[in-house]
C-alpha cells in the first residue's frame, strides 16, 4: 500500500457523459500527478499539481481538467467522454515539485469504462 | 522529445537471473526510474538512477550509462511473484516531474 488513495475503483459510464476521479496523496506529499494507461498506449503523463498550482502538463486533452484543493487532494474531470477514453487512470504523489530525489508513489487506479 | 525502448516480453526460470534492458533518447535527463506493475495494479517503485553505475537493492539492481542512453534492471533469484511488467521511466530535466514511461517489459517466470 503506497498511501495514495483513489476513488472510485471502477466507473462505467456512457459516451458524452462527464465523470470526476478523486485522489488523496500520501501524508506530507505536495505534488499530485495524473496518468492514463490504456492497452495500446502504456502509461501517459497527463498533468502535475504542486501545492495547489499546476506544475507540468503532458498531452492532456482539452476535454480533461484537473485541480488540487487546499487540503492537497486532487480531482480529474473528464467530459464529453468517448470510447477511447476507457483506460486505467492513476494518481501518484511525491513530496516535492520534482528533482533528482523526488520519487512518485502510485495509487491503485480508477478503471474507467465508457460504453 | 523522448523515446524509450524496452523489449516487449521476456521469459525466465525460477531461481535464475534476468536482465531487462532500456534504451532512451531524450532532450533532457535528470535520471531514470524502474517500476514494477502487476496486471491491473499500481506501478510500484523499484529504483532510481542518477549517476552512472550499478545500484543494488536486495535481489534487484539497476544500472545506468548516461553517455550511452542505456539502463538495465537485473533481477536475481527469480521468484514466481516477480512475474509482472517492468517499466522504465525517464525523469526529464526542467521544471516539474513529468515522467516518460516506456511501454514496459512483460516478464514471465516459469518453473
């Protein structure tokens, strides 16, 4: 158990809908990261927040957005869902904003299925 | 940009040693991570190499050559529970911590 929690564990929804995934980082960690893992793409970095502010951005779609709240938990919002958005979504956390000793620890993931 | 290559699959025997290679081409580089991921589960941290050379941690060791853009993960005394995907990830230079992952090497340990 990494100490990172994610809810829900599974989510099934229809195309065109909007969902929110939630992540609580390890105690004391200030950075939260979101990743998407699909069968054909591997683990893809979406976005990083550090202490409430966006820190780094990957190939995140405009239909996706995220935020980090004052208590440091984070939410990933996915809207206008498409079949191709079906994937495992992982959250990770680390103590710092980045750097040579800043290891990321992953949560158990949310499996999103879009029908 | 970043490009990371790992073998797709490997098979090894219980009790043996296996080496999983990773080559990378990147415009910036802080270091390289190795993660283990069992099917449907979270990636778990194994090692992080910044400097050239071998880092040993129990049955697992990781090697880095920055000049050659090359790393390997060495697993000794293989156990059945080591059957998993092993992900190599580059930690780029610059702000943030946006890891770029390889597609992973699926290791199967057989009796």
